[in-house]
């Protein structure tokens, strides 16, 4: 007799706790129904008909006997409890593995707060570097724009004697000043005005709150020298207080001022 067989299932009955609650009459009825179905006389072409019918009879013998049925019910109960424990253990084992994996990931992963702080510091450093570059570029531009108009007293005599270099540049420079009344003058506007008298290389604005001033670098010495002699429209430069042309000869002289 097969001890691993589920005798309730052989008779076509529910097993487990539900099978243990079946009455003797229900078991007899199930056996008779199944015996008619599996009788070898009705299954002459089935080579396993006799073995199946014998298995049915053995299961019926186990269930109709009160003692063997109780032992069989106890066996099923122990198996169910074993499966239940295994399921719980598997669940606990899976949870333990999951917790272990989570701890391992936490141990090797970077704290989000630390990561965010490092990212903030990296961006701040990069921003400071870019700002420093911009400031340096602006400083270089301002230095390049104002250097031609600065005069070193230690080299003035040499420049005057040579008649070139800085002395030549200054002879092309006109210093313009005006009162700030109404619309102020921009570098572009000054360039447009002075280009009527000759080509303009550069315009550098130097303004205060009440007074505006600029250095206008003409393209040639002749244009700068001839500027005070040109007739200009009073409506263009009516706000200018004066135009000074920086002049140099063998001995340094004060700037001359031409009032417009």
C-alpha cells in the first residue's frame, strides 16, 4: 500500500481538514461511485485498469477503518504543518536575504545628503572659477583701453624726443567733456558725431553723476589736429563744454582746450 497516496483524492474527495470532516456515509458513497467508474469490466482496453481499481480499494480500506483513517488524518495534518513551517521559514529567509542585500547596498551607497552637498560644492567652485575668469577678462579689457592714454613721467622726455610711440598716439586723442542735460552721450553716439570730421579708432567714456567726459581716438594725427579748425553744427555738440587735443613737441606742454 502506498503510504504517500492521498486516499481522499483517490476516492475523488477533498483532502486536508475538509476531508477529515467527511462522514462514513459520504466516503461509502464516493467509493461506490468511483468503483463503477474504474471497474476493469468497463475498461477492457485500459492496461492499468486493474491497478487503478486495486488502488481505489486500498484507499477505501484505509478510510473506512476508524483507526487507520485517524492515523492518515494525523499524517496529513503533520505534512500541512511542515509545509506551513517551511513556507514561513522561506518567507523569513527571503526577508533576511532582502534585509542583508539592503544593508549591503546601504553600506556601499553614498548618502544622498553627502552627495547633494558635494554636488553643491562642485558647482560653487565652478561658478567661482567662471566669475574670476570674467572679472579677469573685464580687467584686461579696461587696462588695454586706458593704457594708451596713461603717461609715465619717467618716460615722457624719451617719448617726446622720439616723436613716436605714446606721443604719437596722444596726438590723435581728443578729450571731450559735457554737462549731463537730458539724454546722455554714448560711445556710439560720440563715434557718429566725430566721424563727420575723420575716421575714429576708439571712444572711451569717463562719466560722473553731473559731468560726462570721453577720450576720442582719431584714426590719424591730421584729423585730430584739424578738428578745432573745422566748422561743426552747433546742434550736434551744443552740450559739450570743450574739446581738448593732447599735443606733444620736444618739450611737454599743457593740453590745449577748444571750446565748442
